[in-house]
């Protein structure tokens, strides 16, 4: 049963969640009760052969879909949405205790549909199956994710958004309790870096006590000192015979001439009350990040054999507005997951601060890093996301590994950079559970330096011979002079 919805308004823990226009479906069991509900948007980007070139078809999941092929079971359910001329999108759900998850997503597309795939050389129906990131959803709750979730393969890219899904609906009543995806969760309040208690710089008004033109120390005879009863700022005139010191106005009176006491004339240095401002605080230099920890990651296929190996240390550079920051991937706190396929393999690395999805494709005889999907929480607590699905990096022959021990810098997007250390990857053709022969990057391959050095030495030698020959020819012509 298919319904068209303008929006669905849900109240969950006092929060109202609104969904955009999309396909909304209700799947019922044999008793006619609701057993599976979905409201979501999906966009597809499909590469296909058109004549002698490759073309790309952009497809949007329409609101007019059918659910033929959907079914509800006690511990497994399938949502299948059929649309257009032979296209379908399906999700398989499984239950584990009091939680459920989506195990896989399958998209089938009919290349003979000339409206969607004009000029296609194939009339076959192709399918691509990928792992889903919908996990750990509590029973009797709806999974909600308004953020975009990009799933990348070598031929098909899927973008899911505005999702509201509930599998294993009990008693035919859709729940109003929401389990939100991590991308929708509010950023953890950044460590309360309460604005640095820079209490207005206590440049306490320069202690310019009314310019106490501190009178030069008058060396007086020891017996004639007057009692010190004057106000602190204007000492009374100290009359010592002819040596009377008459202080004038405190602001402008020049220091009186030195008082000469017999032969031991003490000439006090003029005292200036200019308060020397405290030197500005030395800015604390930005700490340099230590080299990242080298992580070792591996994936196993269904028969428990190793199908993907990767070893590297990774530093990430992020630009947000006018600020630039770097962070290291902490290999000790990173969990690796993903999938291995014939034509594409994915390595997903998740730490407490970032998630990295690396997609490798098998291009007949070679493999390469084809796509990167990166999300992170920056030091300011703001979510950052960058995606590039058109990369050609870490390229090597199938059955070998790619290796680069020296630090390398890769510009993934204009806002994201990767710095790798001791890199070695092999996403296909692993034998005996270990890396195969390595294809070294140009920075590591010192063999190329030998012909360069030899060539430079030969060029220098030839130049010396030519110069010596020219000089020798000139001396030969110095002979008899004509009479």
C-alpha cells in the first residue's frame, strides 16, 4: 500500500522531526496489520556504457512505488520498492535480541530502459549489493536519519536522506520513539573552553601615582633629618642651610641640581617616573603534532580468509573558513570494518573523532583508491564532511600491493588533505594472508636515481671534453705571423 505524504510530524522526547517529500510505504502482514514502515528519499548515480563512451544516469526514487516482494518475518524482513521500467531498491532487516539492523541494500536497474539509459549498449538488468550502516536500532523504535548517507561503488553511487524506517512493527502500530543516526546527533558540547579567563588584561592602569617626582636623594647631614610627617606625594621643603630643596609642582618640576656635601659630592642620577609597561605576553606556539601511530587493518571474506590489508599512519588536514587544523588518526582507538568484492572493496575506519570510508575499485588489470568519504568533529565541535568519488590514487597491479614509506600529501578536496606515513595497501588478490609483491611509489624507488646520477656525470664529462677541445684548437692556430 502506497501513500503520498507532504510531511510526517513526529513527537519524540519533545522534539519534532519533519521529513521531506519522498516515497512512503506501509507493508502489511497476512493479517493486514502494519509490519514494516518506510518514508525516505534515495538518489542514484549510475555509470554505464553508451556507444563508445561511458555515460552517467541520474535517477531519483519516485513517490509512486510498489512493494511487491516485500515480506515480514519473525526475525528477518525485506523491504522492496519497485519503480520505473524494471528497477528496484530493497533492504534486508534482521533481528537480534531486542535490536534490529539492515544487513544489506540491493539496487537493481534495467539497462534496456531507454528513458533512463539512452544509448546503452547492454539490455541486461544489473544489480549491486552493499552493506548498510543502519545498525543497533531498538525494537519498537523508528530509525531516523535526515542527514545524507552516501554509499559508493565502482558503477553506482546511492545517496539516502530523510529516512524514517521501522522494521518488525509490533501490533500493527508504528512507534513514535526515535533512534537517530549518529550524523543527526547533536555534536557533543565542546569541552567547555569557557572563553579563556582573560579577565581584561590586568594592565592595571599604569601605577602612575601622581607623578611623584621622587626628588633626588638629598644626602643630608645625619643630624638634621626632619620627621617624616608630610603627605606621601608632596614632601615638605627640606631646608638644610643653604641646601634648601624646594619641590615645585609634581608634574613639571625638573630634578634639582645635585646637592654637594663637602668633597664627597653625591650626584644622584635623575629619577624618571615613567612606568615601564610590562612586556607583551609571549604567544604560546602551536604544538606540533607527533607522527601518527601506524595502524594495521584487515578484512576477512565470508570464508574467513583475508581479503583486504592496509597499513599506514594518517594525518588529516582540514580547512574551515579561514582556519586550518590537523589531526591524527589514532590507530589504537580505531575500529576497521568494510566489505570485499570482485570489482570494489571498502575499508571503513571509525574512531572517537572521525569516520573514514575508503573505496577501492578493480579496473581490470589494476586497482586504485577511487573514493573517500570523510566525516569528523573538529576541535571547535563543528561537524565536517568531505567527499571525492573521482580519485586515482595508490594504483598498482591486481595481485600486488601499493607501498610508499615516505610521507606523502594527497589533496582529497580543496578543504581536505591526507598525509600518509609507511603506507601499504592491497584490497584485491591477497594470497596466504599477507601482502604480495609491492609496487613502490616514486619517492621510495631509489633505482631511478642511479641512471639520473650516471647521466649527469656523463653530461659533465662530455662538457669538460668539449671545453678542453675548443681551448686546444685556439692554441693550435697561434703559429707564424704573416710577413
